[in-house]
C-alpha cells in the first residue's frame, strides 16, 4: 500500500495561495489540472514566478520542466509582472504583410522592449499574438483591451504616448 505524499506547504501566509490550493484540491491534485492551476495563480498574483511554478509542480507531482513548458507554451501566461498598460501586436499573416513587423520594431526603438517584455518603468507590456481575429483591419493592435486597426507606426506611437 502506498501512502499519499504530503503536498508542499503554501509558499506564504498570503490568502491568495489558499485559493490556488483550493483549485488544485478541487481537481484531486491531478496533473490534468495544470493549466487551471496556472490560471488560478495568474488570476491571483498577475503573473507566474519561479516560486509558483515550483509549488504547482510539487503539488501536482509533475516535473518542473513540464510546468515551465506549459507556462511558456501558452502566450496567455506571463512570467513577469505586467505593466500598467498592455499592447498586443497581431503578427498573423495578414497583419504581418500589412506592417506588423514595423510596429514591433518601432515599439522596440521607442520603448526598448520586445514582445514578451515590459518597460523598465513597468508602464507598458508588449505582447505578440498569432491572430486577434481582425484581419480586415490589418495591421491590428490591442491596447488595454481596445482593438485598433489599420495602424501606422506613427499612429500607434501617438496612442501609446497618450497612456499615462
């Protein structure tokens, strides 16, 4: 007879960890609950750090490499805190042909950040998405949840500069 392994202790007394643990407990600490557990952590803390990835790996009895692999495979998971504002540049085929690459280059030149990164002042996080579902508006960008289409580098910079 095999005794169940004890689950790792919560990383801190922060009540948000209890919510994360409840999500995993609801799924029987099974490996299939990995994505839901990662969502729970990101909802509670805003991003996934090394401590949270290790906690999930230990709790679900999964290799850390698998947890990290899932967290980095899906673009919805953030491994660093997000900035106050978010800019998602669509890099799908239609948007790329219509100039999404120039938009990314212009953002990098002006703010010094590539997709997946956040400015040093935590003002702006930049992401790239394979498609935002607005091919007719190419190139499309989503700024703080609001879709903007047919952008030039200049109009995008104007919008981003207006963010406070």
